[in-house]
C-alpha cells in the first residue's frame, strides 16, 4: 500500500467524492451521483476506497457479488484521483478488496469488463491474475453493436480464477 494511504469500506458520505473521481478520470462511463451514493450504501462490503492522510477518498473500486454466482466478485469501476496516480494504488486496492471479500465471503473468481482501448485496466487485471497465479480468460461480453450510443467500444469480460486467498472459508 502506498505510504500515507489506507484502504477502507466506502460510506454514504463518500459518494460525492467517488462521483468526482469517476468524473475527473475522463475514462469511466460516469453514472449519476445518486448511483454512487447508493453504491456506497448497498455495496460497501464489496467495494473499497483509498483514503489520504486527511481521510478523504483518493481512489475507489466498486464491485458486487454476482447474483446466481456468489463466489464471483464483479469489479464495476476502478479510479484513482490524478494526484495519487503512479504509485500502484489501483493494484493495492484490487488486492486488498479481493482479499477482504475472499476471506469474508469465499469468492474465488473475479470478473470485470474492459474496453480494448483501456490499456491501464488491461495491465491492472492481467497483473492481478499473474500475482495470484490464476487463469485469465477473455471473451467479448457486449459487442459494440449492443450499445445504443454510436462509438462505444466492445466490453471484454475478464474472468480470473480460481484465486486462493489465505483465511478464505472453504466451500
């Protein structure tokens, strides 16, 4: 974990900061501010924020356990505030979140979707699979023609697993 930062579960009052970080990333599909507030309330157990020395969020990952697949954590969005980039924070958040949810809920698979032009996310999830000696399968989940707006890249499903976490409940 980069010095001076700590990982924490998001709280409802973090929703505005998380929305701002997502907006300022200029790469994420920005959801409504209301959705980030709900995410912090309803999916805090499967999400994470990185807090700076002042306690304010400087990065986040939103995720959820897939309905019908309770051992799979789907990572929805990953973002790091511009001032905190370049220090390995995204990888530290992903490792910390996966370990926490793995130990608490027994997840053994991680999924996310990445557009082909998103090199940082491709590197983040590929290196996660390598660090955890887990298989990585990639398939197109939603083709470009699935989206109602023109010009949306396809969303490629990254499925990583099985991942073994120390202390995780055995099922």
